[in-house]
C-alpha cells in the first residue's frame, strides 16, 4: 500500500520508486502537489531548520492556548495586525498552542526569512509596536522580552533549551505544543505527523504493534500506571464483533491542566495515537471523553477529527487499506468520579456515572458489553513516538520500572507555573526548584501536593524522591494524572486536608458506603479540629475525650481497604500524608489551639491596640456579630466569645490598630 505521507518539505522515508499517489500538502502554507521529481526539485528542504517552506514574508506565531488567551493573546493579535497595517508590512500570523511556560504568557515568536524562529515573552498590546519595530523593521532582537531561539543560530541568542525552565525537560508528548498550528493538519504533517501511523499500517501486524508497546515499558499515565501494552494485549485476544477504544480526557483534579493543554496545542498527536491503538486491538469505533468545561479543547478536537476524515485518515478504507476506524467526542458533565474507567463507560452509555465492580474488566466487557481499552490523553500521545522511534529508544528514558517521561502541571506558590515534561527518575526537588524556580516573595517551601485529591502532601525532607510510580507510592503519594501544587509557609496542612476531603466528599458517587459515609465522617473530624473546644470550661477533659487523630487514621485505613473504586481507595491520602509528615501541625491545632499559617479562622484571635485605636467607631459599625464594644473617642475592645473571625474590622480600620494572631 502506498502512503500519502510522503511530502517534500519533511524528511522522506520512501524511495522514489515507491512514491505516494494521493494529493497532499507540501507544508504549512504550500499548495497541493504530487510527490514526484519535479516537486522534489522545487522544494529541496530537509532538516530541523527547514520544516517550513522558504518564505519571503515574516512569520509571526502567537500562543493561543487557554493560558495565552487568558493573558490577552487576542488583544495582542489585534495590536499586531493593526501595527502591520500601519507600517504597511506583509506578514503571516499563525496561532499556536501553549509551549508550557504559562507564567510568561503572552508568548510571540518571530521568524524572518532565512533566520531562526525567536520567542518573546510577556508581550502586551503596548509592547507590540516595539516588538515589530525591533524584529521586523530593524531585523534585530527585542532583548527586553527575549525568551530564546528555537534552534542554534548566529545571532547570539540562547536557545530555549538553555532557559532554566526548559533546560531539564525532555519533550515527547509536548514536542509540538506551542510550535505547530493545532488547527492545521498540514502543520502537523510538516513536523513529522502520521509517520508512525503510516509505518504501522504498511509494515506491522496488530500484534507486532502491541509487542513494541510492551517492549517500550510504557505505563498508563492516568494514575495507577498499568502497563499499556498489557492492556492492549488483553483486548486484542478477545474475540468480538465489535471493540471500542476510549480516550479519558475527563481531567478533574484541582490544579491539573495537562490534558487540556495537549488537546488545545497538539490534538493530532492524540488522534494518531488512538488510530495506532485501534489498529492494534481491532477497534473500529472510538470515543474521546472530554469534560464540557474545556470548550477550546473540544473545538480543536472536533476540527482535528473533521480534517482527518477529509484526508482519509478516519472512516472507511483508511489509506486504501481495510482498516476502519472513526471517532466521536463525548462531553462529560463534570463529575470527578467519571475519571474512573467504569464510571466513564456508564456515562458514555447514557447512564449515571458510577463505578462498577470488577471483574469483568473493560478489556473483557466494557462499553456496551464489548471489549474496550481506555487510556488517557498523555498515554495515547506517547504512542506515535514509541512506534516512530522504537521501543528501545523509549525504554532508554526513565528508570527500570518507569519508562519515558511524565507531564506535570506546576501551580500554586511557585515562580514558574506552567506545563513541564521531565524524564522519569528526576527528583521532585528538581521540578520544584530548578524548573519551577522555587518559591516567590522569599517565602519558605512547605510542601508539594502531587497526584491531585488522591495524592499526598510531601515535605522538603523527601524532595530527593525520584519521580516514578514506586518511589512516590513509598513516600505516601502517587503519580496521578500529573498535578504538582506547591505550597509555602502560609499554607495550613489541616486546611488543605479539609479542602480535599470537601472535594472528595462532594464528588463521591455515593454507591459504596465506605466512600460515601467514611469521607463524610473524616471531613467532620477535620472540621472539628479547629473549633472543638470553643467555650468549654474543662479543655483538658474535652481533649482527652476527643481522639481525632486516632479516628482519622482508623477511618482512612478502612476506607482505603473497602471502597469500590480508586476515588475512595485513595481519598484518605491527603490526610494520611499530612499525619505522616505534618503531625506536629495537627497537634498544634489540637493542643495549642494555634494555626501558625493563620488560615484557620476559628483559631485566630483579634486584638485592638489601645494606643493606636482612636475610638472612631468604624469597626463597631462594620462588625456583624456585635463583638466590638467601646465609647466614641475611647479605645475599643473585641469580645472573643462573640467574634466570628470575619476580618471586617481589620479591613475597615484606617489606623492599623487591629492585629490578628
């Protein structure tokens, strides 16, 4: 079978005797052409720097993922268009996705004819005139907001790989993010897209594909890390008239945005991975289950599917073969539990999203009772690289049991928030301090919460822990989907546990008692910790009767052992890791009635400084609890037993006479 993938501005891998016989696009902005000698003579462009056809006009790339748009990318685009029109400059503007450095958005790349592509960061509409003047008019470098060049150059501009944020990264899944136009199949093809699929379809049997994935050591990136090839093999061996393939893009973890960024920035890579997986297991129908809160991701996914159909990559008789596969998008309603594969299957079937007992596993009886394989976005986005570059190449990255790379979403109290991809085996501290840039405002590091609501809070003492499935489990966390939330000294671990338990308890489907009732009891205990003894006469007696920590530990163990699905089984992790590494903070709340971080309002004490208070009476009028007394013109007092810790008195005091401890 001949391939349509042979095009003249990317490296060829077919011989001239075996050219493509379908019309394809030469490059991102090229015409339709046949792969023949005349075309090859006209466009002799090969290598990393020649992925774009020679252009006589400047190319301007603007990062338009959700982070870029939130930072004002649309306004920057409008300003660039206006400036180009004002200066009568002809240039081509191309939208890209997110390159990962969300803290530096809006990111704009400029590529002049014959020169390297250079990135500029934190671009605002006010800076556009300077940017255009320096880069396009003067053909110089706008050093004020320079980020780096995409390739080696003779302009004394450091490459992006030398920037600390990118220096320690190894991009496989994120390779094209922020580089290509995510709405253009031509742009994806020009960067080597669908090469792996073409290779698989022409040269490999389905089981050979599975063996290659098994040999690569790729494990599911959705949480537990089940071997991807093993899951495919189980489905492959099932005899059925219909098999299904599902991509789990229901990203519900607080602080996680990995799947969203990939879907917005390189959706073709995901679809190519799903096409290879479908070929391997014998599936003819596939679903991408994406949360409805991701409208831009869904829009770009739909565009990707339509373009693939139009180019003969989805549907019947794909690339003139007997392979049949098509995709649909299923919008999720935002239920966190639908991230669990059997609950997700129920949702696609039109039922309430609730986990099912296993076995049978989805590979035996999944969607509509048929064999089904479910992997998440990151897992499928690794597949093209595994099959394109080979299992040996992929397995050379990472640790003995955790191969390849992992994508993390850095957020919280960290200098460089964004999306990063690191080799398995890197240290947690390297992500937080080398890539993430450490804690801003000279604050002290306290913990990193990894793995979402199912993960744990890890202190500085374990920052030398390697990022792999086993090591993280040993320290009381889990890989999860890739959330990486950094906390500083102003964070209260008890409050963090309360937050995640509130989230888990509200998101529990309620099907099994341990999760439904157990998480509720845990939340009640956590909520009582800061306010258990308020107004009691004999605090010691109350303290002896209240054994909250013991109850938390016992409940956690029961819930982990008896819950039906992964949501309940991992729900106690934030509490258990807190008790393991921050027990003194729990005890401080219980015994000293104190919250050092100043977060738990019930433990705060508001005091008026007599020497600073003028008796103006503003705080009295603002206090909703009538907790402040005093005559006009004289120092006021706060009645602690009435104070509700709302903080309105501090906000209203013009003389800074009120302090909180």
